[in-house]
């Protein structure tokens, strides 16, 4: 029999998973829905399927770490489980209020750390490994984004364009006895191939989100003596993801582009691949980490790399002249004017708002300016790298898990 407290824990877990599904579906499938490649219900269904695959396979490693390794499984009493899940859900509220994609994984671990510190059962060696991964993963994402933005992205941007269709890529034809699926008449083979790649990458992100986030919703409930088995926990988490995907994700699917308006679809796909690969690898090792943090750091790195193309490595390494800050050197002196700057690919924000009018790419591909030439910068400083926004994001990334530790420790130490 499930006790009342266990039932409350399950409801809180569903609430956490509901919010995770709503935000993650929009992040993963925003470009696909905005460019009319799939419809919103299709995006939610695909996210659910691939999140289930990720949670059922790789995600089990993360569930095991968070349910029995950071602290012993016996510490997750029904009351403690509800407390940990409560602080995880509260972190989502904080991130939503400030408009920052906070790390649910980091905050969930923070709540468990508070429990471990209060009971003296924290696995300090494992936490050192996890925190090290939290530091290294964003740095790797930033470095990869910077290298891609500086050396590879301009060449890809000249050769790859994503068409925005007036109607969806695949439509149902009902003229015969049986309905048939047909591709959009305006879609070329190149469009179809590129569109399938966009959707495939979105599914890959859904797989990664399921692998890393299932534990955030149900780990305390599947610990030894908990009301759920691991299999039941995975199914509950994915069920909650699907609820969010089919409901509140409709809004995030529409507005996700407005949050990163200057990010072209090509750039969004590149950072999605980098972020999802990093998190999938860490999840396979059983290390809980944040897809949002790695992806955002890759976005910042990509923007910085694109801005830095206006200077050689020697010029970037040279000391800044008196009166000029590093930010002015890397983003001001290197950035072209706003008027001269038009991304080759439609931006995610344009597509989400229905303002993109991208023509098929010209067969004659223009040459990419060499590094060090002023024309090599493609976006202004606001579209490439906003230091103030980056500082605010990093501050909240540190703040939310810290609040979880500071909130859960006194609760488990002096109250429970």
C-alpha cells in the first residue's frame, strides 16, 4: 500500500517532471516546429518516445547515482524524499522567474547534498568527481563552440540554408481511399535531407534530456525502501515529461526562439549536438549534469568564436590598450556594424514569429573572408556575446544549487 506521504512524493515528482518536459520539449524541438517540419503534437510525441529510450537505457546510471551513491539509499525516508523533490521543484520556479535555464540536475544534487551533510553520510569523493564534471563540461562546451564559431561555422553557413515552408514539410493527402503522406511540393531533395537532419538532432536532444533528467524527478522515490522500483520510476518520469510536452510545451515551442533571437537555426543545431553529446557521455558514467548549462555555454562560445574572426590569434593574445577592456577588444573592436550584418540562415526568433523569408540558397557560394579581416564578423556584439547576460546566467547557475543546499540542510538537520 502506498502511504499518504509516498503519494505526496509521487505528485511532487510528477510536478517536477511536468516542468522538465515542458521546457525540454521546447528547447529540443523549437527549431523543428518553427520551421514547419513537425507539428506541436508530433514534437511532443517524438520527445516522449526518445526521452523514454534515454531514461530507460543511459538514464538508469544517473538514477542509481542520485538514489543510492551520493548518500546511502536508507537516508531517503518518505519525508526526506518529499523534501528533496520540493527543493528541486522550487529551483524550477526560481529559474522561471528570472528567465534563466537553471540546472535542475545541479539543484537536485544540491538538495541531496544538504541531506548528506545533515546526516553525515555524504560521499565526498563522489561529490568531488561530480563537481569537477560540472566545471569541466561547460568549459569543454565553450571551447568547442568557440572553435566551431571561429573556424568552421562561417563555411557551413555559406553552404547550408534551411527553408521556411508556407505549409508543413509533410502533409496528408486524402483524395484516395487511404490517406497518403506527401512531401511539400516546394521541398527539394536538399530541403528534405536537411529537414530530416534537423528532426534527427531534436530527437537526439530528447534522448539526452531523458537520460539526464529522469533522475531529477524520481531518484528519491526509487531508493531502497522507496515506493517505486527503477522501472516504475522511469515510466513515471517520462509520463510526467509527456504531460508537460503536450501542454505547457506548446508555449515554449512558440517562444523559445524569442529567447535567443539572434541564433540562426544552423547554430542552434550545432550547439544542440555538442550539448547533447557532452551530457549523454556524462550520463553514461552516472554523473548528473545539466543539458541547459552545457548548451548555453556552447552558445556563448560559438558567439565569441564568430566575433573573434576579425582578429588573428596574436592580436587576441596582445595586451589590451590602456582604457579598453577585454570585452571591448573581443566584442566591440571586433564586431561589425548592425546594418552590415544579416545572417545567412533564418534566426530561430524570426521563424518562431513567422517573419523569416529566406530564399533558396544561391548556387554560387561566396568565399568566406580570412581570419583577421573585418568583414569576417557576421553579427553585432549583442547577437554574438553579451557579457552582462552571461554573468547573470552563471550567477544563477551557482545560486540555485547553493540555495538548495542551504535550504535542505537545516530542514534535515534540525526539523526532520
